[in-house]
C-alpha cells in the first residue's frame, strides 16, 4: 500500500519519526516522505541523516496552522499524525497551549486531509487517553474521538482515519530509562511509587502497528498493541542493580498504572493474535463485519491495564535490551 506513495508525518522529528522514516524508506520505498514539524534545528539535524536522498523532504509548519497544512498535504496519499504536546507536567501548567496543539491541531489536520483528498490517516494516541487523569490524556481522548468521527465527517470523500494507541516507548527521549541511566552513578534512583507499573513497547513495534493500521483499517478503528508490563522498581533494578531507591511520590496528573482499554470501551473491543481493536460506537460500526475482520469479542468487563496485564518483562530481558540499544537510548 505504501510502496511508491507520498507520505507525510506530522511531528516527524520526534522519537517516532526517527524510527518511522528509515524503516518506511527501507521497506516500502515511497516516492516521497515529508517530515512536517515546527522546529527548524531538529529538521536541520535530521536532514543530515539522509544526505541526498530525494525521497525525503522537510516542511516547516505547525498543525495549529490550517493553511500551512493544506499546502504541505497537496499530493500526499498517507499521513501519520505524531505531533503533540505530550509532557504531562508541561500540559498541566500550559493547558491552553496543549489544547491548541492536541485538539485544534487535530481538527485542522482532519479538515485539511479531507480537503486535499488524502487517502488514509493514522493518528498516534497514548495510554493516557484511556480514562484520562490529566490534561494531556483528556486532549488525546478528544483527539481520538475527532479522528474516529472524521470518517463520517468526510462525507462522500474517500479519506479514512484510524488511531494507534500504545504506552511507554522504551528508551525514548524524556522517558524513564534514559533518565535513570543519566543519574545511575549517584547510587540513588527516585521512585515515584513502588507499586507503579508501565507498559513497555519499542519504537519498532510502534511503527509495525502503524503499518498494520494502514493495511487493515476501514475507518474509525483504534489499534492497541499487545505488549508486556514492567514494575518501576524492576526497571530501576535493570538500569542500576546496586542503586538504592528513594520514594518521591507521584507527579501531578500521573497514574499509578497505565491503561489502554477501559471497561467503557470493552463493549466495542475485539481481540486478535497480537493486538486489540476498539471499534467505533457511532453508526453501528462496532458490529460491522468488515471492521471486525475475524476478531473475538472481549468480555464486557475487560480492561487492558499495566497492572493486570498477563504478559510481563523481567529484569534480565530489559538488561539485554539496554545493552543492545545503549548508544541510541535517549538520543531521539
């Protein structure tokens, strides 16, 4: 599907973009891959990685600017929406800015994609959008709802929208693994709460899920990858086995456990070998055989949460992953 196509990724200089771009170039050889973002320095640095590859283009712009989006999307077939204000404390203390990017930006992108005749759009979501406890999660839940409803909003236009939802990306910039590595020599690691658990996913797994969504989606589906959980204390042990732990308390808006599917979504959720799919509640789409596509309905009280997850990652497995990826941890 993506072969010899024109693809645009918003927020493309972030962690996901740094994985998506080279993997997609290698697997699908698109005709054009556009990195759309507002940070010129990040674009400058990223451009150095691709030299004279004329498939890769860079476009300065902000999802808050609908006219700029319309210009960038001309001739584009597929869009990945990765742009977001996503640091939880930043969103709590700058709520208007978070809303402008995560909600107004989503509205702008939906309108622009429909107007420009984009074929398919996959938006990245987060575990924090499920039963949100902070502003970032609330804005991403609103964004998810907008992208789902965009499939009926487009009318006779063929533009279709889907969503991919996943949790903590292992080793990404600003995540807990590079933070612990940066202070491990001090011999003391700050632990918010020893009961805390997190989902663990690699950037490569996230890219695979986006590719699958493009191939599988009819419109309005939310894809949730099956991934392992890990306790925050085990993460700390893997990074610094001999370090002591200091309990510092949960930050404003932070959850004790991550949740990607809540009980309110269970009525419309189907299970597959490697993922779950939340179908739209609107227009009876949740009973559409084409969208269900062989899935098995989950129980009515089902939840997918990091503390009750049947799959867990051990300390040894994370240690091995850190050794294999040490050079790139925290770099993107």
